[in-house]
C-alpha cells in the first residue's frame, strides 16, 4: 500500500453542531492521523490543535465534559470505551452539546 493510499485510509470525518459549529465555522472537517488503530481521543486532540477554544467544550479536566455528546455511528461513546473508543475512517463521528432545561 502506498503512503498516499495509507494516508487516505487514515482520514476521519468530524461533524460539528451547536457551539462546535460556531467555533469551527464548518459543519464538517476531515482529519488525517498518522499510524494505525486510532482512538476518538486522538481525533479530539487533533481538533483542539486547530481550534483551542474547543478544549473546554470537550473536556472537564481529563474527562469528557458532562453536556458534550460524542456520537459514533449513532452510539454515545460514554456507553462503551469512552475516549479509548477505536475509530475507523468509515465512522460517522458527531460532536454537539446536549440541550438542557426542564
């Protein structure tokens, strides 16, 4: 496999809604991550590198911020491995803030 096709296989699409969209000014951004077997945490760190303001939206200290939803293929990562969740290039990865109220 060529380096170029390997890089294409390591491209992940991130979809942004709410304040994530407001900060990135984009609904969708593609990220390439070197190596193999990537986690959602690695993708988030790449996003924060480009948009440092998102750090507070993603994390509350070292945990996922309470009202931040990270959905992969329709499943909230909190129901599985959390930040250690393995992602693949075909995954639908969505970031948004949960609405509150009563």
